[in-house]
C-alpha cells in the first residue's frame, strides 16, 4: 500500500535512486506508485491547474451563461480597480449583461496571466497526460532581483550571514543566527533566499491581489500548489517518512528537515508530536510499573497509596511536558526567525467585511456563534444523562441490554457528535468575520477544540462524579432499595451473592447489606437511598489487626474503565483509518488516471494490482507510447483528491492537532483509571507519526510552507487541559480511590481543596523554575538585536549648521563673581569660564587670582 518492493532499500540507496549525480533527472519513482514518472520539477515554484472545456475532456461547460460576470470577476480581483499596477481590460469588457461561460473564463484567465506578467514572473504551460487540464508553472528563481523587490516590499526577515559576525550558541551548543529585515542596502550581508522563501513571497504577492479560492469556487481553476522538489522529496522519504522507522522514536532533528520543506508551522507540529512520543514512553513505563505493583498479592494492601502516588507523578508528567516544550518552542522560534511573524506577515482575508465591524449585525453574528457552542454542548450533555437514566430504569426492570451496550453506544455517539460539530464549526467561525487568516485559524481551532474536548470528557466526568448523585435509588427502607437495585442478583463476594434474582426484601437483613454502609444514606424524606454508583463486586478484607472492612468496586468504576477503554481504542483506530483513507483514495485516483492514459481498459484491476505493489499493467495489456505521467500531474491529483485543508481527507493543521489533543486529554485526566492507555498510546502514536509523515509527503504533496511563532493557540488549549488534569486527577484520587473515598464528606472536601491547591502551587514553582523563555534565549536575543541594529543602522552625520553658543557659560563660577569666593586650592582652570563659540570652537577663559 505504501511502498513498492523496489523501495525496500536503505536511505542512501533510496536517495541515489532519485537521480544522477549531475542533477539531471528525467525519470524517477515516488513511493506511492510502482511505475516511473517524468520528473518535471526544474525551474517551477508554483503550479496552477486550469480545467479544459468539456469538448476537450475537462469540466468547463462553455455554453452555460454567467449571469453576473462583472460581479463575479470583482470577487476574484477583490481590490479596487485603481489599486492594481495597470487598468484592467477585463473590467471594460464585462458588464451586467450575462455572457457565455467560455468567454468569461477566457477573459479572467487572460487577466490573471497579464497580472503575473506585470509582476515579472516566468510562466510555462503544459497539458495534462489526458488533455483535460492545463498546468501553468510559475517561478521567479531565488536569485532573481524581483524576489528581492518583493522581500523588501513585505519587510521579510532574513538571517544575517555568518561572515558578518559570530553567532551565539544556545545551551544545546547550536548556533542561533540573527535576523534582519531585508533591504537591498544590506542584501550582501544576509543569507540567500531559500526555495521556501520564494514560495512564500510569490504566494503572498499573488494572494494580495487575487482571490484564488474564489477562482476555484467559480470553476476557473482546479487547484494550485507549491511544486515538489524531487531531490528533497526523496531525502525526506528516506530519512523521515519511511515506514521501516514506524516503531522508532522520532529524531528531534527531523524538525529542521521538515522546516526546510514544509515551513515552520508544520515543523512545530511534528516537533510537538515527536516530544509527545518521547514523553509517552516515560508515562508507559511508569504505568506498567504501577500496574505490576498493584497486582502483586503481597503488595496489594499498599496499592491505594501507589495509585495516589501515580496520580501525583501523572500531574508532574503533564507539567514537565508542557513547560519543557514551551522552552524548546521558544528556542526554535528564535533559531528560525519567527518572532512577531503572525503580526508582521498577516494579511486581510478577501472574505473580511469591514462594514460589519462594530455594528449590531456583526455583534449578533459573533454572539450567535458563541451561543451555538453552548447549545451544542448542553444538548450533548442532556443526551448522555438521558442514556444513563434510561439504563438505570431498564436495569431496575430486569432488562440488561442497554447496560451491556451502553459503553459502546456512548463511544459511538461521541464520535458522531464530534464529526457533526467539525462540519458546523467552520460556518460559525466564518460568521465571526475575522480579518486575517491567522485569526480565522485560531478561532476555528478554539471553536472546534472546545466542543470536541468537552464531548471527549463529559461522559467520563458524568460517570465518575455525577452519576452517583443523580441516579440514586430510594425506598422506604434499605432492603426495598437493595432489592430494586439488585433485582438480577447481588454482587459477587457479598453475603447474598448466590441468592438469585428477584429476592424478596422480607428475606434481607441489615447484616446482609453491611457492604452498602458507605453507599447508602437517609434522605430528607426519611427514605433509604443507594448511590447511583453502587457496588458491583466486593470482598471483605482484613488489614493488620483490624476487624476487617468491605472493599467494593462500584458499577461506575467498572463502566468508567470499560467505556474509557472502548473510546480510547476507537479514537486510536479511527485516527489510523482516517490516515489510511487518503492514501488509498489518492493511489486509486492516480493509478486510474495513469491506466486510462496507458490505454488499459480494466482500470479497477490496475488499481487493485497497484495496491498490492504490482505494476498496473499486465504483459497482455496495451500501453500507449504517448507522454509519460509527470511528477507535477501526480501532485495535482494529490492536491485535488486529498488536499491539506480543513474538512479534507488529507488532514489539516487543526484536525491533526485535535486528534492528538483528544488522546492527550484522556491520558492527562484519566490515565490513573486505565493506565494501559499509555502502553497502547505509545506504540499507536509512534506508528501514527510515520503514517502522518508519509501522508504529508506523498499524499497531500507539499502544502504551502506557512511560518508560525510556535503551535499557536494550541499551546493555550494544552495549558487549559493541564489545569483541568490537576483537578480531575485529585478528584479521582479523592472520590473514587481507596482509602480517601471512605472518609467523611467533610474530610474528603478538605483533602480535595488542599491537594488541588498544593499541586497547583508545585506546578507554579515548576513554572517559575523553568520559565517559558530560557536564559540563553534572552541572552542571544539581546546580542542578535544589537547585531541587527549595527548592520542596518547608518552613520549619523554632524549638523551642517550650528547655533552660536558664545553666550553660554557652564563653568564652575560666573564671570562676575569675586575671586575671593573661590576656594584657596582652586586652580586657575576651575575659576575660569567655559563656553563654545559660534563656529563650534571651545572657549576657555582663565581668571588669575588678585595679588
């Protein structure tokens, strides 16, 4: 599915396969395919794919009428007409009258080409292998002076060359370059542009003038993407994305390789993912040791305190991971020159409506979006509590069907609710009318994460802390209540365990119900009530010389473990499935197109053979001798089938991070309930890391290399999760774990408050000891700022004219003072007059003391 058998080779062989030593590559392979393809990446930076007419096999219906051509064109060229470098011929030829789709598209495409030409870009066009699309390949070249013009226009930051100064090294002995805003005056002192810089600058230049997404929406353009660089593509496949490394811990240095190809935003994501994998190993080892200790018979009497100690260690793990990653992220932000990136390189979205800002209508839209979040989570919480109430009612009537399937039903409901909200959230964020893409993405991340994390947590919080108080069973006496709760039989280990179902309350004594002492109470109506978290199994334990006591596992604890395990496994499996789906879809789409071009009639058979690593054609099947399938056409098919954008099978920054954040939340809040989650998670996440790397490189095929100052708003979300985890772990240890759960309510509440505040205090001390911005970052920042200032500053010339200072006297004594007032040891100079003449010459008049 992922690699042809021919790709099962070492990294050096893999890279050597990509081309000759002279660097001239004509044909090559990609891991997703078994056939060779034409390598046409030379001199290409951006690629735009335009569909042909239906007569040529494309998708454009040239006979269709465009009702409002001028209005539609203004959505594409969304700036005022006088903002562009020259007057649009397009706007003169379009009007309010409908015109044919073919005529409209020809005019818009011609104007788009005219704009690129005026911007000084090189452009080459070529047809797809089946003639249904035409590719426009655009580039400037990193050495082109026009790139320098664009960089200076957008005040783009570039690293200062090491020939100009000696870079400081951070605490990891890594040199950290200084960055300066690009200007032609200091260009010779800066490092050269990378291909990533060229992509960013060209993209920003175009997007500042043309709404490309609107061109896609109107069917004028199929897709657009930065071109693959085949050599770097092969090197990343060998060193980073190869599945032979699926169960290896990621190398932190991979982040630098990813940054050079995908940009800082994706590099920060994979750096966080790699750090998470490393810390998951430590958590898995600790959970395994705790599980072994608790299951040892001679150590079981201390197992409750081991659980509490493990909870403290879990909170420490969360705090250490968060704080240390923030320090690493700040070092990388400095090393990669990303300080203030979001504010300096942001750009207004074409969809932003300035007329809505500060208006009642705009406020209503924002309020409606927030209200929708509240209503959705309230509805979900209501459904979960209704299922629990229904389960209780059916169980008391002797029907256990829902009790058996409830954990799996709730897990499925959680996934469905999350899926639905993922489709609704972008529309709500669009209503909020955000000015920049960065603000839109942050709002989308927060809106999606707040609901999906609530959906992932609430059912478990309800089971652990709410169900015992809500789903009580009350009767005139304890025997009646017990008969109602245990109508199908009393729990294992209790005096009535073998009594059978539907036992009469008259045959139950208080001694038989002694195991319910901690789980029952008398309410204000003088009725006996049994907690909704009633015992499901019990044992009578003796500890030392005491008389012994009942130790029970409640139905809530049992259901919590089952439901938590079911959901976590479902979450891991669904994440893996949604990583595999785009790989299969993209491979099928590419192979089907190749088979069609090769004249293979059985395209389905070709796809199946390719999925099993075989060539797509058999010896008996004909192959056309036409043009070979090209690398850019392969990338175009990837871009249309599985693009890296929200709502696509190809994933997105928000969705990828959210999948990991949900698993991280469950580990942080409930790992002490089910420590085996850490063991499952460590292997699952190592495999997911490589699958995700493979998908990014070979399926989504190079998203735009966006810069970033870190993981953005996700750091705030993770900090919120860390805070919630402290409260959740203390609550579990207090209300669900032996021995504290057996204390009186007053003692439990006091312990909960003190333990929570104590852990927050320890976390605060840890944060103070490990500040987000390390000392070496501050020290290097000061040094680099001085280097950049000296590089970009110009000598300040002396003033060409000066004022007359001849009447200015700043001497120690005034000229009119008596010499006797001077001290006896005053020198003649100290008793003189000091001033400056009109021409700037110094005037010093000495006074000689009287004889």
